[in-house]
């Protein structure tokens, strides 16, 4: 049946896109297939994927986190001043703590105050970015110690350290989300919060913890990012938010929550990195980037909807009015 | 029997806000010498005019129970589109008209995806915010479109009958929108769809069309705001409008239109936008650096949103639902 | 009137399917001009669905609709309105923050003749509204906001809304459910006036005594099927009941009254801002205790407050004599309380998740003490309950959404059996469930009581609640107004307390 073919196509759409992009760029540019460029792409994907995992967790619970880019900037800027003074452990710790706190505040304002996740995290986006500007006062901090620089730009056995870090993070998060009670409760909360709460799960706690983890992930990526750049300033990380939404949705985690997951997002992050990397190689202005990313998000919504329509084709959905006579 | 309530319900919330307005004015008048001067008031009104128009764009979508995060980007894009056309020798009035049309088309894009495709309004307008911002950067190649001639500057900087044109434009739009929302079937339907899409459907209202049209209107208003902004500052930056969506949300909420939609309205938003403009003006007079201003305003707005949401919650409890 | 025998509306073989349920199975109906045609049936019989098709809210899957002997197509609310069909919905369809006139004329506001935009003619609208309200003797200001009205006033506004356009056929879906005696009389007067004008009324109700007063003919639906049409004057109430519930009525309720054990749940002075007022009660082991009352009487609120979902303003809850210090759903589950909510699909189940995931959801920590999920164990447990409760599903991996109502309810029940709850709250456990599954659920409840579980049962079905419970608390406007032991059950008395007239009857 034709609709079955389309269903299959939709199911594996992201793999087709991945293959298409990969082969397309290989043909278009001789640089693309070099080991150097491949490693570079994976290292970039490493940073994006770790932020996107956080975004995925938020979207799985039926929310979103628009503050990740700014929290990343704030935590790494403050950490940078400690790092610069030679206190590596202290710098890393303070960065992580700030990220965690920002995330927890998001979680609390969503659950305890009742703000919509969009508004709560958009507000945090403003405040964290503003504080980063105030803290840096328009300056840059650059030139970190070699030990710290290894985290984001070092290599081990010819492979960037970032790739090992991403691998560890991916394995941990896949295990936690698919194999533990906590993971099950994340999905249950996202698919129906009320029913999950009425099964005795403290859904507020789940949501607060998710946003706190997001803050932590933002801080981790922020530290790796400044380690890779060897510099920190208040403007860094602005593209991460939109990119990570795109990576999550194109990876196959629907915006409606309760489905998808971290493993899918890994594919999404690679797709997004290939896209931006390919655009650079082809010499397309970086100003196009957000437009492409935005269209990827809207395209994902179309795929999601088509998939849903096909699986529910038999029954036209009227409204959610129950059938009581 | 209930106490018979008079017809002035829609203005019920306004006195509270007016009090807030008064309070803000008093504080700044006492603490800064320059604040309470005619010059500064005209300055505030001019500053506020753009925010007022942008906030109306936001209010209409919030009345529907939705939102439009792309307002700031639409302002940027329409500003540079108009600016570039003027610089390429297009007559000013045609350029302005086409700029507004661009705003309408962008609103149509949002509206189509939200109403006829049924996509989530947050994600749609947040994505289009990125897309539109990106387009503004692409067509200007990241550069600001520089100064204009006097005929275009008349919109944002001129005066007519001794009043700034920009203030007259904002006033005209206010009157039109008050009429549209309170006296026409379209306006009534916007409130109804915001109150409950299902009940509106049951009453035979074409809710999709209402949502679609509202976003177009929102796009048009954002477009006007963007063009006037370009005229006022005598340049069109591709990021000129960014952040306006945030101030506009705050103005709408302060003005008594909650996120749930279905109540509140234009008059409240007018006052809400004035309050925000005065706050910004005051902080500026205190001599804070732009980053600190930016952060403080962010804090204040977040605080306002939190208070508003808590207040709604409290009221909902009082009504026993 | 002489034209009284003309058939104005004919429905032929109307069929409607929802995921997992055949809501209407070739149902036919004939309505004559100027008659009050009662549509009778239990919850889930298909009455509301049929009427929603007629007024354009749902699309039918099969069948034909004739008005004045001409076939018509109804694709939306506007179509129905043009054909002169009006409806008063069961749930309120009023916008709380708009005024009465705006609500009554929603979508059909009087307009001024302007070319550019449709301008509402406010003076005409409010004047017409006042006249309409006066003609119905509704004493409410047309400028008042709906949120400030009481329930009965809202109901009257709904009626006015339906009558604000020219209607030939008026559907009333349980219009008296929330009205007082006085208001019901007023409504019946209005119905008589409409009849005299030749308007046909389709009246949905399951209050048999009303049918006798107001109805001309009765059509009975059962489980989505047409059972028959009879004249009210030649039919006895017993006959109607028989048509409504079928022959299974005698053996539907299995109840073996057991020895009552010790006190399991005690609630004292529970108050929840205006919705529950000073409610106190007790439930013992082995006891099924019913809560009866009108919609909005506060029964569901009591259940959800006991379960910790709502935070009470006052009051304490004791489980086996121990006072609960924290009231949250998590605490309730820890204290072995289970809740089968009224809204099964939204609150009882994660319908997007599988049968097995739903069954273990409340017991994850018990089943997997290490915190790590084990697929095989989960499957094994689910299979046990699927078998035990006779859940009709191909396997435990099936998404719950695709199960029938009865089987969904059994999945919710399995969830609380797995937690080994001592106290189980059933809120409208059989709503929208077919007769076969109902009997099974009754049997399981009886079984549970035998095993010494304490059961709180909320139901609007008076037969069901009387057939199954040891005791009944009757609630009215947030208060418990009466308590009956099963030896003293008296249907009329229970109902009269529920509608707020208990004191007079004694």
C-alpha cells in the first residue's frame, strides 16, 4: 500500500537525509571527505549533541528550554575568570554550579509558579545573557592553561577528546532514559502529566530535575566550548538554542512530548552539523544559517504530522470530547 | 441572583494599571531631576509609540490564547526591506507600503502554519523568529542600512500640528484597534476563540480563519512598527527589532491580557507599554550602562510575568475552578 | 394543532465509530412536528453522539438525515443552524469572560450595514437580548459576565442561546440536571410554549418521572443501537426501564455483603474552597461505600482531595487510624490508596503508552527496587493481570489507546491491584463501558471487598450505586446531606436529597 511506503519513508526519513547530505557534500567538495574534516564535524557535533540531549529531555517532558545558550555563556564566562587565575577545579565547579542553579530556577518557575516552559526559559535566556554581559563588561578572557585546553581541543589516539566525552555522555543518558525508573517517569510525565502524577509519581520533581540537568549540560558544553575556543566572552552560544531544537525535532523526538529520545537526537545533531559544515564548505553566507535551521524545525513538524495522520487515518479526529451519550 | 453588573467590565482592570503608571512616574520624578520635564515626556511618548504598536501586535495573538515570538524579527526585516527599497530609488510611499505588505506576508506564514496546519504556536513563531532574523541579515549582508531623506524621516521624526507624527500614528492605530476589537464581529470572534476554540466552533465561527487573519494583522502591525523604528533612528539595522517581542509580552501582561487569552485588550496594553517605556527612560536617566539596563529590564519583566501568572492562579482559585 | 402528525425529521441508519467503539450502530429516529420526543438510554448508549451528529459537531460514518422529507447534508454547525436545528449541550458552552448578550449571539451577532467590516449593532443586540430574556422570564442583566452566574442561571442562558435564532427542532441534552424544582417548572412552561408554536423538541434525559410529565413519545437507545419507540401515555415506567437496560438487569450486580472489618479511611472536616464543605466520613475494610449526587455536587473533588491531588483548606485524613501529614498523590500511593479517576483517558491512563507500562506505572519502585527496568519481569507481571482481569488485548505491548473503554478501565484497575492498595476509589467506574464489561467490573469490585479492601465508589447511576454498595453518602452543593445503610435504600429519598429537597421529605 502506498501509505505504508510513506510510513516507512517517514520512519527512516532522518537516515535518508543523513545519507543524502553526506553523499551530496562528498560529491560537491573534495575537502569534505578528508579525515581532518570528518573529525572536525564530529567534534562540532559533540558540542551540539550534548546541548541537544538537554533540549531533548525538556521536549520529552512536554516542555522546552530556550535558555541553554545563555546559561552556557554565563556559566562559562564566570568559570573563565577562575580558570584564568589558574584555579582549574574551582573554575569547573563554579561553572557547573551556576549552570545547575539556572536550570533549577527554570524548573521551579515552571512547576511551582506555573509559568509556561517557553516563557520561563525565555526569561532566563534574557537574564542570564544580561548577567554575562554585565560580568564581562564587554571584555574577553582568553588563553587558558594547557590542562584545561585538553578537555575541548586535545586529542587521544588521534581522535579529539570531545568525541570520547560525547560518547560517554551519550551512553550514560541513553542508559538513564531507557533503562531506569527515572527515565520511564520522564517519558510518562511527558506523555500525560496528570495521569502520571495520579499514579503517585512526583512529576514536579521530575521536571525540576530535568531542567537542572539541562543547566548542568549547558555548563559542561560551555566549559568544553571555551576550552576549544581558548577564549570566553558574553556573546558565545547564541546559536545553540535554535540548533538544538532543530537537532531534537529532526532527530525524531516529536514536540508533543513523551516520545523520541536521546539516541535519535544524536542523529539529529549530526545532521545539523553536516548542514552547517556543508554550508561553510560551499561558501554560503553564515547569515543563512538560522533560516535553514528554522526551516528544518518546520520541516520536522510536517514529518511528524504526516506520520500521525497516516497512523490515525481511519478515524477523523473531531475534538477531545468524550463519547458519553 | 447575582448582583447586576454594569457594562463597564472591560475597563474594570484599567484603574489598577493607571495607579501603577502613576507610581512609576512619581518614583522617577522624585529621584531624577530631568524626568519630570515636558521634553522628557515627549521623548517618552516618542519612545513608547513603537513599543505600543509592537505590543498591539502581540496583544492580538495573546487575546487568541496564542503568541507571536517573531514580532521583533518582523520589525527588523520590514525595516531593512523598506530601507533598501528607498536606497534603490523606489518612491518612499511605495517602499513603506511594500514593507507593510512584507509584514503581512510574514504574519500569513505564521498564521497558515498555526491555523491550517495545526502546529504549536510557540514552536512556529520561535522558528520563524530565527528564519526572519536570518533573512534580514542575508539581504543586508549584516550591515546597517544608513540614513534616509527627509520625506521618509517624517514618519518617525517629523511633527504635524505641533505633535510628533510618530505619536499621531500610534494614536491612530490605537483608535482603529479599539474599534476593531470592541465593535466588530472580527474582534468579538478573536475574544471568543481565545475564550474557547471549541465553544466558538460550536457557534459556527470559522476559528481557523480568525487565527489566520489575526496573525496577518499582527504581522502588519509589527511591519509598521519596524518601518517607523527605522525612520525614527534614521537607519535600518538587521537586528533593530530583536528583543521587542519580550517587551511586548510584558506590556500585554501588565495591561491585563493574560496568557490564557479571551479577555483584556488594547486599552490595557497601551498603558502597559507606557509603563515599560517610562521604566526604560528612567533607568536610562539613572545612568546605568546598556548591559545593566538590559538585565534590569529583563529582571523586571520576568518579575511582572511571575506576578501576573500568580495573580491569575489566585483568581482562578477564588472563582472555584 | 392539526399538523402535529407530520414527520419533520427522520434519521435513517446513522452509524458512528470512534477508536475502539462503535458508538452508533444503524440508529433510526423519527420526530414529528410539535412533539416532545424523549431520547432515553443509559450513559454510553449513544444519545449525545447522535445529537452531536444532528447538530453538525460530529460527522456521521453512515446513514441519512431527512428534514421535511428532503435529504440534507450537515457538515458543520452552520448547516444545522440554517436547517433550524438548535441544541442545548450537556456541558456549558458559554465563555466566562463575555457578557450574556455576547454569549447568546455568539457567531450570529446583529450587524450594521457597512461594506468594509462587519460592525456589531450593539444597541440592537442588547435590546433583542433583553426581549429574549424577558420572554423567557430570565431575570439576569444582559451585561453580566457569565463567570458571575450560578449554575442554574448558566443553564437558563444556554436555553436562551438556543432559542435566539429561529429553531424548528430544539435538542435539549439533560437540561434539568442542574436545575431546582422551580426552574424545572419554568423550563417545562417554556417547552409547552414552544410546542404550541410547532417547534419539535428532542429531549434527552434519564429521569423517568420527567418523561411522564413532558414527553409525547420515547425512543430508547442501548449500547449504540435503536431499541424502539413508544407513546409515553401507553407505556409504564417498568417497561421503559426494561427497554433501557435490557434483560440483564437482575444479575448485573453481584454483591455478597461481607463482615465489615476495621476502619480503613476516615475523613474529618474536609473543606476545599467552596467546592467541598466540612465533609466527614468513614470507610471500613470489606465495605463498598457509595457517593451519590448531582454533577458538581463535589464528589469527584472529595475523591481527589483524599488522593492528594487537591490541597484542602481544612480537614484531616486518617488511614488505618494514622493521620496523613502530607497530602500528595505520591503520599497517597505510599499509603496504599488507589484512584480510578472519572476521566479515564486523561487522568487514569497514559493512552500513548503500552498496556504493560501502564500496569506497572504506580509500582515501579516496588517491582524494580534497584531502579533499573527489567523488560521480562514487566512483561511477566502484565501478562498475569491481563489473564486475571480478562483484559482483551493481543499482547502486553499494545498501546492502550486502541483498547475499548472496558478494557482500558481494567488496565487502570490492574495498576492499583499491583500496588496492593487497601483503599480503592472508583470514580464513575462504568461510564462509557458496555454492559458485558460493566458486569465484570462489578464482579471484581465485589471480589475486592470480599478480600477486605475498602472501596469508595462514586456513581451517577442510581441503580448501580444501590445495587453494589453497603452504604451511600448523598452529597449536595459540596456537603454530605444524608447517609443510607443498604437495608434502608430508597431510590426516591436518595434522589430527593441529591437535588437538595431532602429535608422536606424527611
